[in-house]
């Protein structure tokens, strides 16, 4: 949800011995490191490249001693030198033709590894110059996001040079307790939808029961100026996908009686021109970044879906 669906909070990965090679890069030595691995299963289809039910496995290693490569942005930091290994493999029984076999993933530095103190989330974006097209459109990146309850990992913004462990406030983050999201995006910023989860080996052993209620987040629709929507503020389960109100669910503000609801954004001043372009061309959701690669805004078209990683405010974007 970090395409038609993005991960709120930054945007949101089994096979057999015959898994295709995915360009495994040997990890460098690190004083303190953690391995994050998991599986993702496609829940939608993109031409013949990715078919619903296709599965992918991923693994990456983080050097928790690596320093922040940017000062704080108000929400978090980037740690683009912290990734020391990355691999992605396709399931042997996949029907879709897209495969990461032989792909050279760029991790020195990685395109983007960003923390978000508001969502207690960590988002990784990895590029590869030789990754195959997705249904005829050039490949952009693979995105993997982990989001925690603040009682487990409470991320803080740090100064440039401070370590990833300091930002996470732990040198042993429980990556098995995070909610996972996964995307394979093309250069139109589109991706099939995926469900993602950590592998069993990620989770520490525990005698605690798993029957406790799943944590929830609150999605608040910031409607003003006489506008109204039939949907009210929505409690949603963390780590799941949910739909935002559709255009026919809402009436425009009194100052724009003929406006159409284009969609919802995490910032009230999200550019209307970009929102209109996404809707007109059917390009789905859109993320904006600053020069440091930090996420600054997310737009979800009306009626679209988003991955829930924390409580957030969403603002309506009306046509001009």
C-alpha cells in the first residue's frame, strides 16, 4: 500500500527447492546485524507478468550500526548504507512470467531505506537496472515495509550519523512481530497487490498465546468547508488493506459545488494536477519524495485501497 494501493506510514514476501535465483548479494561483516525475510503472495494480476497467487520470497540484512545518511526530516531518517545483502526469488509454481533470476540489486548504497517515527515503520526500496519489465512497462523498484506497534519498536528521529539501532531504540528488533507490506512497481508507479508476512524463522520463540486482539489504527477523513462523506472515521486492523471513500460517497465543499473527489492524500496541499493526472490515466496511487528520498506525501484515488500501518489523517483532493 510503501500503484493502486500504497503503504500508509512511510507506503506495504514460499516455494520449494526449485526456487529461482534472485541475485543474492553476500553480506558484508557488521558488528550488529539483523536478517529480515518473508514471503509475499499476489492478490491481483498484471497481464501475464504477475498472476494472482504468484509467490515471492525475500531476504535482506541490515547493519544496525550504520549511521543515518540524512538529518531528521520531522518524521524520520534515511539509512541508505545499512543494507548489506538483498535477495528476491520467485516461487517454482508461479504462473506469471516475471522473474528476478539474474537481477543485480543495487544496495551500495540502496536507493532508499527510511524510518518513520509516526508510523513506527521501516521502508526499503531497491532498484535494479536489469530487472525485467512488468507487463511491458519498465521496472521501477521493489518495496518492502515493516510496521510495529510502538510497544514493540518505538522508532525515533535521530541526528545524521546516529545508528539505525539508535533510531529503532533496540539492537534486536523483533522483525517477526511487524506487519509486512510488499510491492513490485513499474515506472508508472503501479504494482500488483500483495499480502506479505515474515518467515517463521524471523519470530522469536514465545509461550505467549496468539489469541490477543489484533491492534487497530484510526483513519480520519479530514472533511471541511461544507463537504461531507457517508463514511465516518474508520478503525482498521494494522497490517491489512482497506478502501478509502469513493467519489460518489462524498459531496463537494460549498465553495466548489461542481468539483469531483479525485482521492485522498496524507497532506492537505497534495498537488491537484498530479492527482488529476493519476485519475485521468488510471495510474493509481502516487508517492512524492524530497531530494533526500524521504516520503513526503501519498495520494490514493477515490475508492482505492491502502495498506494500514498506523493511524493517520487523510485529506480529500478535489478537482479544480
